[in-house]
C-alpha cells in the first residue's frame, strides 16, 4: 500500500485527520473510521464515537418531538379555525339573514368572509414567518455557542 517500503518510524505516533465540512451521518463516519483502521500500521482510531452517537440520538429524539408537536398544533389550528368560522357566522347571522332576504346570492354573502379571512391569514402568516426567522437565528447561535463550549469551535 502507501506505506510499503518506508521505515516504521517515518510517521509521527498520531495523525489528526480533518473531514471536509458537510453533513456527515453516523454511518459515514463509522465507515470512514473503519477504512482508516484497515490501513496497516494503524493501531487505534478515535473519532468521538460516543459523542457523535449521543448527538445523533438527541437529534432523532428532537425530530420525533417536533413531529408530535406539529401534529398537535395542526389539530389545534383546525379546531380553532372551525370554531372561529362558526362564531363569526353566529355573530353576523342577522346581517346574513337580511342579505339573503333581500336577494343576495350565496357568493355575495360569502365574499366578505373570504376577503377578511384572506387578509387575516396573510397578516398572520407574515408575522409568523418573521418570528420563525428571528427565533431560528437566535436558537442557532445559542446552540452553536453551547456546543462550542463543550466540543470546541464549531463552524
């Protein structure tokens, strides 16, 4: 192989290998460590296996929790929207009845509700999107700082 024909003391007692920055999976890192360990003359490969597996397990748990929370939030949104529509129709039942008595079509009666809902939905979505972007930046920086205290500088 690469080291054939060289004296045994040509390499230092330890070599540090840095991986190119990308999203490495636990399997890829383990496979790379196994390939390095298979090279003759290498006795031990340390790559922080326990820490990597701990972080991977934490991320898997966080994903599962996020899916459950998203499901609960979707159910809450459906219930909230349906109750809001019901209350809005109930609060304006006199207006709706008068409009239908004077001959307004169903589309003419529904139009103000649709326009109001579209405006409220757009404004709510805009506020939520801005809040998510700000919160994501704050959380990303906080997590980066916390992990850098434990594991050194993180890019």
